[in-house]
C-alpha cells in the first residue's frame, strides 16, 4: 500500500471528488479525516465498510478557529498528519454570467472559500505537518484557471490563485520537507458539475469531451491516481507543480 501508516486530511469530502479522494487514500492504507461543512458520515461509513480507517469532521474553512479545531481533531484521532488535500470549494451552486454581471456577494463568497479557505486550512495544519517531519499538501485547482472558462470569472480567478499559492508555499516549505502541488482537472462528472452547468449539462459534456485529445469525460477515478501519487513517497522530489488531469485539453 502506497500510504500505509500515513494520516490524511481531505476537505470537501462529503461527496463527489472529495469523497473519492478520501476513499482512495484509505484504500492505500492511510487513516483519513474526512471534513466538510456538511456531514461526511456516508464517506466514513464507506471507508470503514471497505476495511479502512476514517473519522468525520465538520469544518468551515472560511473560519480559522474552525480549521484549528480540525487540526486538533486529527491529532487527537490519529496522532499526526502527513497529507492534506485542499478540495473544498464553491463550484456546483455558482450562477454563471458575463463578468460584469456576476453578483458581488457571490464573488466575495467564492474568494472567501476558494482562496482564503485554502490559506486557512494550510496555516492551521502546517505546524502539525512540520511536527510529523514533513508531508504533502495537494491543492485542487482547475483547468478553468489556465483555459479561461467564460461566464465564471469568479471561479477562474479563485483557482488561478490556488495555483499561485501552491507555488509560493512550495518555495517556503521545502526546507520543512513539505511538498506542495496542485491538481487541475477538467470538468469531472460529479453532482457539482451537473449543478454548475444545469440544463446545459448534456451539451457541456459533449463539448468538453470533443475538446480533449482523449475524447471522453473524466470520472472521479481518473483523478484519484494522481492525488495518491502526489501524497505518496513516490513523488518525494516533486513540488510546486500543477498537474493537469484533463484528457489533453491544455498543455501547461
């Protein structure tokens, strides 16, 4: 098992990609704290049913005290932390519009969750990672950040910031043996993606697949291998990188 004896925290783990990341980590031997603003009970139940080790946590990543409580929970439950997957983000429920027509309240919410939230989680967990002798932070960005998704400038800007933060933190944390990488997927066929595109979902699926060198839509299982690799010692000398998992939509 690639992650045996390691401890992972996955945010946004109640459903979709976050749940898939949590289950994949556990299947490779990690003990997992699955966190979300919503209950991660189903995620944890699935992991335990498969023979894995997991605990559920509630976290509001826009609130630093909540993130500190999450850090205390993982240390109490498992004694250490080795892996952080920053997956929680606003996406599925966003209302798309031309950039000048986006709602200001939505813009502020996206920046608070998708940017400040990543910063909050990282600063709450960086000392526990140092205490463990290092580890891996994996920030989930998006193809949207480099492709320039139209009618979603708030989301685009937030995910571009995630890539920038990944690079900056990688340079700061290398001497602590903490690697920081980003994963930038194309649209993955999850509940959130269906919510994001709404009644245009089927058309979007076709257009997205047609624009890829590998012309099929991504499923959650297409992402988990990359995330597990970045969490594992197999990627011990990889940091500051953005890994595109997009069927060949974009070359970075």
